[in-house]
């Protein structure tokens, strides 16, 4: 039960501190849609999405108005398309993607995730066809988001897949050069990819999930920042442990709000409720920044010494507060550091505080990885793959999810600015040292084995 004081604080968060439900994502299984005919498969997909998702947006809007809680995004996640379209020819995959795009537009959602392949241990023909189609799909659709899991703690790193993804990212960037390589913002490469993540671009419906399920992503970096400022300004002598407790209590309240909304949406739609993902996902709005939270913890800027420790404190406190509030916490849950989507982080890059190397260190303790990072357009596919491999290794060795969204910006060099717009924000292009010096390593291919601690007895 929430105390009277906690109820009052939650109301204040809703009214004054921009607390919102960042996304309600409806997962829909497409496992019964498979067909050797692309026309038949696409029609089955279209019908099923219409049937299950036609009321998602109006229900979310009605429940959001009822509680006075904005539900910012309404999204869909589907079964990995590499499996659904396994029997099709390579030329058919973009047709399936366009069907997903059209179906998402018809039901009014802003993104649909699940143009996905799971290749941490090897490929099927469908996996290869999907990966080969990524540049065309991401440059020709508006709402389709893609994800590929190339590594896991149990399987190690599939370096053949990592190399393919380096080439896919480079080609997608070139195809969307008129938009600063924006197609890459809809593509994420994973290690230890969760099956119930509601956030894009990595959302998909895992094989162990229900036929239809509602997963909710709750954010609130602005709320956490305000709470920290309040206790710091109280004049009390505080330690980092005290600040951690403040973050835990705030995360508890935010998680409760998310579960309330998610369960009512699920009940109204007549589907199962899945999880609440409590992730501090920033926006380009001032005051809605993970970077500003870290500065509240005493750092002059994100990237200075102490940044990794401060982010570890934040991620740990968020996870513990959420877990105490609900038995249904899942997804990624923690703190995101998407550079272009966080105004403070973007500015830290522009001012020289935050380098690619420091970002990589931060990903060892955040809940995702190198996210929305703009790179020089001249970077080659092998160097991109090597950066992916470094990040995947962090996830595999540390038994955590790591995800990478790299955006080579055609025609731009380090220090120049890439503009993506809306929630995707803008970012200064980061310097990448030693471009072109990793090709021999990447081209060996094969698998980097799983760590010994992950092996069964």
C-alpha cells in the first residue's frame, strides 16, 4: 500500500515533473501466419494485426485521459520475421516489411518492432535473407524497426553475424544519406536480447511469450532529478547511499504508475499483461535527461572521472526500486544513455567530455549500450563491426544485455552535428580513432566462445 505522503508525491510527479508512460507495446504472435506464398503470408499478417491492434490507440488515449497520465507512444512488437518468413524467397522480405509498415499505419501506432533475427549461434536461410534486406527495408519504410541478436552469454559471439551487421549498418547509412543516416536509428544489434522489451528499436515478441501481451515502458528521468534536487537542497548531510535510497523510492512510485496503466489497458483489450520496464529513457527536452541526474550526483559533466560509478549507482537503484514495487518488472529496466536523445549527453560530446571510449566504459553498467551514437560517414564496415564486437563482448562477459545503435553520418566528420528530429534529437559526430585497423580481426569470422562461467556442469 502507498502511504498518503507517497500518493501526494505521485500526484505532484504527474502534474509538475513530466512523468509519463513512455510506451505501451502490444505484442502479437505471428507464428500462425507462415505461408510459402508471400501474398498469403502478408494478408494473414495484415488481418491479424488489424484484429488485435485496432483498438490499442483509442484505449490508451482513453485510459491516459482517465488518470491524467500521458501515454506518449503506442507500439507493436511481433514474432521475429526471420522465422515467420522462413519459407519465402529473398526478394519477398521487403514486401513483408512493407506490409508491417502499412498495418502499423492503419492501426495508428508509431513503430512496429520484430523485423528481427536471432543468430547468436548460427544462421538459418531466413536469418540471412532478413539481414541482407535490412538496408532496403530501413530506407523504404517509416515505422518498421529491426533488431538482430548476435551474441549471448551461453553461445558467445557470432563474428560472422557481427561482420554482416557492420556491412548492413554502413549500407543503411548510405541509403538514408539525405537524412543523416537516419535509417540506422531503427536498427539495433544485441547481446542477450530480452524477449519482453517494450522499447524500440529492440522490441519483439519472444518465443516464450503469450499470443498477445501488453508490455509497458515507464520513464521519468525528470522525476528522479527533481527528487534528488529536493533532498540535496534540504540542507541535510547526505551520502551517496542516501541519494541511492531517494532514487529507489522514486522508482518504486513510477513503477506503480506504469503497472496500473498497463494492467488496465490489457484488461480493456482482453489480452494478458506482461511486464513493466522501468527504464530512465531520456528525451531531447531540457530536464528530461539521464545526464542531468548524474550531474545531480556531483559530477561536473558526464564523462568526467566518476561517471561510470555514478551511472552504476543510478542503474542499481532504479532496478531495486522497480523490483520492490512489482513482481512484473522486466525488459531492460535501468538507465539508458542514448546520446542523441539526451540533450545533456549530446552537449557533453560537443564539449569534449564524452568520447567513444568513455561511452563504452559506461555501457558496462547501464541497462543497454552504445545507443544513438553518430559516427563519421567515412567509417568502414569492418571498423563498425569491430565496435559492435567490443560492445557484445561486454554483454557476454558480464551476463547483461548490451545493445548498439550506431549511425554513420554520410558526408560528416567528428565535431559536426547530425539532426534526426523529434524524440531522436541531434548529436555531434564522435571521433573514431584508428579507423580501418581492425579488418583482419573481423574477417577471421567464426565464433568467439562463451565464457567458462556460463557453461553448464
